[in-house]
C-alpha cells in the first residue's frame, strides 16, 4: 500500500530465555512461518557469533533475530549483512542522539562506538523442505552489560546513555531495519545500500589487517565495491575480499 510505514508489515514476539533467537527463528520457519517476524529474548543460553564463536548473552542487552522468507533472489540476499549493519548503525545513532560517541561500521557488519565493538550481527540461511528460502538476521547489542572475556575492546550503550533500555533500542531498530530493507528491495536498491554503508564506514583510507584462513593481508582500506566486497590496496596491488576478520593497524 502506497504511503504505508514499512514497519507495519513486521511482527514481534518477545521471549524470556532461549537457546538462541536465531535457532528459534529457524524453527519457526520450518514450521511454516511466513517471515517478517522479529524474536527478542531477555537472555540466551546458546548465543553464537560468526564462525561458531560463543556470544555472551546475559540480561540487560538486546538479543534479536529477524526471520525473512524468500526476501530476494539468493545472489542479492548475500548483501543483507550490509543492510543489517546500516540499520543497526542508524538505530544506535538515534539512541545516542545528543550524547557523545561516534557510531560506525567495521566491515562487513560489526557496529562500533568510538571504535569499540557494541554489536555483532550473524546471518544464517536455510533451504526449507517446502522449497522456501529462509534468512535469519541475528543481532546482539551491548546495552547495559559489557562482556569482559573477549579479545577486543567492547562498548555498551549505557556508557553513553544513562539508563539505556534494550526495549527502547529495539523500537528504533524495528523501524530502521524495515526502512533499510525497503530501500534495498523496493527503492534505489543495492547501490543506495552501498552508499549508506560507505557513509558510516570506520577507518576509510586507514591501514588495516585482514585475517584469512591461510594468510594475513595488510594494506589501505579503500572501501567496498558495488557488491559489498572489501577493497584493500596492498604493496602488491589492489585485492578484494568476500570474507575475513578486519583489524585496524594501530
């Protein structure tokens, strides 16, 4: 319907304790859920991050997963991590409006405040038995709790906004994610998503290190291409990457 708020087409179910919101969302998909379903939890006992890493999930933070079913052709759906990062960056920026703290995105989809990780995003996909294609966007944001057993600097929103509430952040995210998916699917498309991601990029033109499975590459972060691939200018020439762990060369 013309003029309708994109968020009106989404649903939300709040849970208390789950294994992981991503796993729960995939179970809903297997059971026939049509998608556009948000699941949030107060606590996860089996939260996970990229590459199978454990994601500490105590109360006080935002743990949310969005189930999408057949959101786009699979070749296009591969850009959803960048869409999600832009939506989260916007939501956190709105939460911090009027406060200090620079919000930015580290490729591909970590969200930082003052270069400290505040959010991780994990996408999982599955071909369902009925032929549909399910994608789950899992989002964990440090709001009131900050894990201290991780090998990188972390932030929490409560360090910048007194009394920060995960439910308030989710209200922002519910809207920004719907907006960004609408732009990605219906509006200016992937090119506009890439433009919005570049606007929020952290460390552009700085030296970075990219850790890969079998090598480590260093060079200048030159941005992302129109497919969302990381561009690094090295001493041996320009290289692009579809995956890898990025660190700032400080």
